[in-house]
C-alpha cells in the first residue's frame, strides 16, 4: 500500500470532503498528502473547526477488507480507472471493483429502467443486452430488480458491469445475491462506498451518476415519470452522452416516461443496431478522454479574498462565476476561499455550480 | 357558369395538362382562356401534335353532374379554396367538394395509417380525432379502411374532411358508403377527379398529397414500412408541414413504420395536446398563406431558347435549375421552352423539379 494511495483514501473518506472538494484540493496542492496536511489550516481560515480526518488506521483496515474480498481499488486518473467516468466534475476519486477489470476497457452502454417493468420490457432489455454483447459492447446497469436484472442477465456471457449503491460485498436487493456473485466471476461489480456499506436512499443518485458516467450512452427501457431512471438519463445528457429510449404505445402508461424522453430529444431505439449507431460518435472518447485533473498546483494569490467572498455569500445559492465577477478577485483566489469555507463546514454546494453560506 | 371557370375546367381536364403545367400556363398567359388558345401553338412549337382539348360540351356535362350531386367546385386561388393546399406546386386547380364547406376554414390535421391496423391503434386514432375535435381542429383523412375510418368516426361530431381518390360520388371501399353519405351531411368529402371516376392505384398518391397539403400537420398511426401512409408523411415533410407519429413497442412489428418516422425526425405524439403543440407554429399559415400563382403574365423573351433547351435535355432527369444555368437563357425563357415541350408530349416531369426528354 503506497503512501500516496493511503493519503487519497484518507482524503476522500474524511467527513465533508466529497468528490468535488477532493478534486479541487488535488488541483491546489498537487497531491493528497499535501492536501491532507493543508485541510486543518484551510478549515480554520474558513472560520470552522478542523474536520476529523479519516485516520491512517481506518484506511489500512478498509484496504485490508478490500484485499480480503478479492476486490481492487480504481484510482481517478490512474491505470484502469474508466476514462469516460473521469470526465465528470464529481468523478469518484476511488472506486472498488470486483471481477473482470478488463471489461472497463470496452465500449460501454448503460441499460436502465423500472424495477416493476412489464415482462415484455424485461424480455426486450435482455435481448438488447445480449445483442449488444455480440457486438463487443459491455452493458452497464445497477443490479436492481426489473430492467437492470434483465440487462445483466442478457449480457452475462459477453460482459456486464453492475454498479451498486452500497458496498461491493452488500447484496441489494437480497434476491440478487447469486447474480452479483456470478458477476464477481464473469462480470464486474463496482462500488463507490466502502465494503459493508448498506445502501441508503441518498446513495442511489450517486450510483446513477456512475452508471451514466461509465457509459458512452444510456438506454432507458420503461421508466415511470420522475423515476431514478429518468434522473440517470438527465445526468447522461448533462455529461454530453447519448440518451436513448425504447418507445411504447401511448395506451400503455408504463411507456410514458420513455415516450416523453424521446419527445425531449432522446434517440428512439428499436434494436442493438440503433444503439450502436447512436453511440458511435461518442465511442472514441472512451479511449481519447483526457486525464482531467492531475495538473500542477496553481500559484495561490489573493490571500485576502476570503473576507470578500464571505461577504458576497448568503443563504441563497449563487453561481460561483458571479462571486468571481463581483469579488474582483482572480478565479483561483475565489475558488481557494470557497474551498476554505467548504472545509470549515460553512459552505453548501448546489446543482449548477452554485454555492451558499451554510446557516450557522 | 362563368366563362373563366369553363376555361379552367377545360384546361385541367385536357389530356397532358396536369396541375404543374396548368399553373405554368396560368402564370404565362394570365387566364385560362388565353392559355387554352395558346396550347395548340405551344405544342406545335414543341414539335408535337396539338393535344385534344377538353370540349366545352364535356365541361358543361361535368358541371351539370356536380350541380346535380349538390357538390361545389373549389377553384385554386379563389374563394374557399384551402390556403395551405394552394401552397403546393402541384395544387389541384379544381376540387369538387360535397358537405359543410365551412370546415375548410378551420385548423386541419391529417390522421392516416394502416388499413389493417390493430384494434388498439384504431381506438387510439378515434380518441385522438375526438379530442382534437374538442379543440376545434378539423380532422382530415382518406376514407379508407382502418385508421382513416376510425379518425373520421372520432371527429364526425366536431368536423372531418374525407379526401377520396375517385369521384366524390364513388364509394370505395364499398362498406364506407354509409359513412361517406354521413359525411356529405355532417362533414365534407373532397375529390380531385370528376364525378363517377372509379379510383385506380395511380390515383392514391395524388389523393395522399391532398391530405398532406390540406393539413397543418399529419399524424401517422401504425403504418407498415413502404406504405401509403409513409408516402403521405414524406409529402408533408416536403411541404414543410409537421409530421407526427404514434410510437409503439419495438416488439410490435406494426409499430415499426411509426418508430422509424420518429427516428427520422417526426414528432412523437401521445395525445391531442402533443398534436396541438406541434401544429401551433404552422396554424397561422392556414389564414396567412399567400395566393401563390395569380400574378400577371410574364414578358416572354428568348424565343429561340427552345432549341437550346431541347439540346440540353436527354433521357436522364436533370434539375430545371441546371438547364437554366447551362442554357444561359433566362429562367422565363427556359420555363416557356419546357412548357412547349410538355404540351407537345415530349417532356417528362420527375420528382424534385427534374425533367427529361421523353423517348420518341
């Protein structure tokens, strides 16, 4: 276990440090060790108590448990870490993966949909996954009931990746234990959370972003309005990936979500050939995607930007761009100040890159 | 029966003079009488025998039969003639209409589809037509079996227009006799052909162009690949009208045509609200469409363009624009030469405004 890895693991597991903050700290300080060392001081400057950093011992325990499971860590920006996923602003700094890691090197397509999908839709998802597999596409899904299960089953022979919301060793739903174990052997199971983590409601949107982020495109098969599958589709759009949907009769209420997606611009999919045609323009990015964040630490200027930024912030979320414009400080100085407030537990980050001061 | 009308009727019923030639003759000569008088000479100049013009007596007989049916003529560019239809290059110069003529003044939407459509699709078409009627949309279709019949039935209360391929008084298919008679009273039936004409295979594409041309948009409900409904959809695209399609499960082979239409850009439709949203941008054209062809005769120049144009033409269709460019003559002179060749029976007109010399 090398020192840099221990530092990375400690950094991302420390309370209050999510993937975005992690990425910014790495950008500022160049490596996880320097970032860890800087965090207490940054938090104090931001006006908060220093966070309780994840201990070296805890990191060693987690590492040992991952080793014991026969799983591997994937490190953002290194080795086998999936290139398309690394494009995300909030790409998971570490993933835990168990199974055939070489599946990460293929063209990937997500297939998601309703847990209570119709038998016909499940049959369609299974057939689509199977046909995509015959064209060397690896099928990504979430190991949930319904469409996810059908998609994994259809692609088990050819290659499939299951992204779970809890720990890689936690079976949810319980009836998928045998399937998940089969995928440890013949497919790949990926988790962002440490082993043993029971999935909670708040984990699922994070899981969904990994499915969308891993995939050149995502196919939605029967999704209820306002369902998690539609969230995955929206995330895929935001990532610039292809969103595809399987249509159905307007007389079938379960087809509504997908028909609406198509009305809003998703590509209508009838078979594997349609999927292949849709993802072809994105496929080269699987390999060509740039390493997005491993650059040298920036020169820190504007030490006194913190006070200005703090004054500009209030309880209502405002775009960071606006803070930069109003502050007159450099973008780097403002980002630094925000980072300090963040680590001090005084900043809330919102959708669309907006921030607000956390009420005391 | 005024003289101008008799001349128009004689002109369009004369052999070899279709809607495009009619429009060009009217453009050149300003009125049908002058056009009729010029035709023999034009044909001779083009190197053919003068066509047998439709006689005054035949025109009077047809007029009397239309009167007897209680039907009315609609004259392109005059009175109640539908403005959207008048936009077409090959708009019918005359239509025969029986029923509530005021339906021509409403916003119109075509609903077309398979003759052997599923019961579910027919139910959907009937419900859609009914709901559109509640929003004062007049539903246009072709009085065929299946989807057409369902669409007319759904909109019979609110207003529906049936476009037939044969004469307005010919019932095809025979089982639609009662329906067509009901539409004489409560709807409107339109024909391009003279009364008594039995519909033949070649009439149906012309009928389809009238459905598409009358309508701000056309909805396709279950259409087989390479079916007449898809031809109607293509014509609507070419006319700049909205094309809409009702999706279905990829597992249902009857949904293939519509799903492909959607993949190619048609708007996915689930209900009447979707249709109304789609046609709203086109609706104002129903009233605002310009009278396209009633302008003064052009000054004829380039009397000797005929020889040049004839040399440039061959058995392979070429765009008229290219003939104009290559000839060095004015557009007017080239069009005049083409008209002469056309009337001499020596020109074939093809899709996309291309022309070729007819093999001797």
